[in-house]
C-alpha cells in the first residue's frame, strides 16, 4: 500500500467517514474511493485537492510529504463559523478569551 492510499483510508476512518460519504463529497463513486485506498488507481491533482478538502487535511499530508494531517490556520482557509468565532473573541479581554477556550476544550476534549 502506498503512503497516499494508506493516508486516504486512515484520515477517512479518523473522521468517521464511510467510503460512500467521501465519494459523495468529492463527486465520485464508492468503488473509485476503494480503488484509491487499495492503490489500484492514481488520482489527478484536481482529485487530490478535493480529497484534501473533504478529509480536512493537506495534499502534502496525503502525498506523504508531511506527517501532520492538520491544516495550517490562515485567514484564507477559515469557514464562516470560524471567522465568526475569531471576530467575537478579538474584542474580548485575555481572561474572557481564556474562559471561552476552556469551554470549547471541554466541549470537544478528543481534539486536545
């Protein structure tokens, strides 16, 4: 199994996503996802980009160029909810921001 095929499968499982769900998100079939995961089919750059977005990771991670599946946080890759959260926090005191962070961590402990 190639690094790419293994990482697609691993990341999909980490996110609790079925092959069918991933296929729907990138506009292909479950059979094609299975082929990618078994290293029976190569994907184009366009498909790689769609896979990275759907799996909330980077193309570099899927290709084996980095071991971290996390995306670098930049203003360009924040979704509307993330932008709203940042906007709400920017005007608050450090104490309030820390309390908000603690609440978020308590809500999703597996992320930390």
